[in-house]
C-alpha cells in the first residue's frame, strides 16, 4: 500500500477516488474530506467499507499520481532498513558489474527503465546510504559511469536500495540476467519489487 508523503498538499488533479460499483468519481478539497465523501457515498449506496478501506482509498489515489507524491509503507512494524555498505554487498555488486560487462554492457530500453524507476521511487527501501566501505562507493561510481547520460522520468527521486546497497540510478538500466541477487537479498525484497518479479520470470524461462 502507498501513502501520500504530504497529505496537506493538494496532489495533481486534486484529491479523488473512483467507486467502481457505482462508476462514480468522488472529489474533495482536502485529504480528510476525501475519506468522508467516500464513506458517505458507500453508505448511501449500501456498499461495505471494509476493514482497511481508508488505506485502499489512499493507495488508489497514489496509483494515479506521478513519482514523488507517495511512498510504499512497510507491511509490518519493526522492519530494519540498513543504510551502511558491508563486504557482502561489495561481492554482490562486483558480480553484477562483472556480469554486465561480460554481456556487452547492454541496457534495457527507456520504457522499462522508467517503469522500474517509478517502482523504486515509491519504495520504503529507497534510502540514502550513510556510510560503509570505500570499495563499495567505487563500485557504485563505476556503475553510474557505465550508465552514462541515461536518465529516467523518476531520477530526481532515486537514491540507493537498502537491500542491495546499490545505486538505483544505475540498476534500473541493467538487464535482469546481469543482476546478481543472492537469496538473502531476494528474501528481503518486497512483493511489488521489479527485481523480484523479473527474476521470477527469468528463472522460469530458464528452467
């Protein structure tokens, strides 16, 4: 589920929700009135609210907004987000770069890179790396150079992935077959992550 980063700011095209059962657009002047309008509309039309109806309404709105307005929320409490780089991250990063170079440094197309970047921009693992080993920073700089001047529509919102400790500006351009993802990293990736989804498809195709 996604939540607005700043509920006090009116998003592009305003606060709105679509009720599919009645084929009705519901609009409101502010964040809180949106939920009141949805609640009143559903009650008037004998539609159930549901346990998490408010979160679902906010998530629907976020799905219609451009990057930078919303962020995925962790599915549970106590999730640890590590922002330092360690030796294991160096190994995985080195393997990815080496595989990418060996494959001829091909890049995914602009459309796929944009799609990947949009997913990363709203992820709770999209964080600023605060410290760690010097070699890791060098690997990230190398990966950025290999990308060149390529940019996505969400570049302004990309930082680093807290799972792989890699530069998202670079990673969104790497073909999935060149991305080295240890099982320990794979298990931490959220279900909406493009890496997890693309890896599953790639592995099934190879099986």
